[in-house]
C-alpha cells in the first residue's frame, strides 16, 4: 500500500486547480505520498504548495480510494503498489499557479466545463468528478 493525499482546490469562482505531470503530460489534482510522521491533510497541503505554488487550507473530505484493481508499477525501483488515496476539498490561501518543473510542468485553474477535454487518467478523473459534484457525500471505496 502507498498512502497518498490529493487536494481538490476550488477558487471563489468554482474553478479547479490542476497540475500537469512532467512524465506523462496528464493533468491531475495536486498531491502525492504521505511522508512518515505526516498526516494525510498535511501531505495534501505540502504537495499542493510544492507542485502548484498555491498554499491551501483543507476544508473537508471528498473521498477515500482503495481500488484493489488499481495498481501502479514504479519503473525506477520495480515495486508494484496499490494506492490508498485520500482526496480533500481545499480552498486557496495564496500564490499563483506554476509547475515546479520537477514533477509538474504546469499548474492552472480550470472551469468544470474545460476539464472533460484534458488528458486525465481514469482513476484521477473519477476523483475529480466526485470532488466537483455538489452535495455529494464522501466517497468510500
């Protein structure tokens, strides 16, 4: 298992913050691995700042994702991991979106209508869809 945390950050106009991965070019919610001794919420805040330049405040829980059919093989070390992803709702506090040029090449605000045309992996698209659905209860699965 690989615990990771993501932030669905929405601004006052309802736009969603997404980052573009350097390795695949796919867009996704900012986030990443939870470090030892770190809470999932703190990891989401840290990863969002690192990957996008935006400082955020977690405001709620969008979902827990533990699909045993979704595994990731890391070509660097050959390990196969099943993600245990926590997705939070968050609001921006400060900063301007920009990729870190290490993990992310870009970071931008998107209206919900613009997201459908972007290259996004299916597991991430599911998380984004859940996070953008008004009044949806927290996803557990």
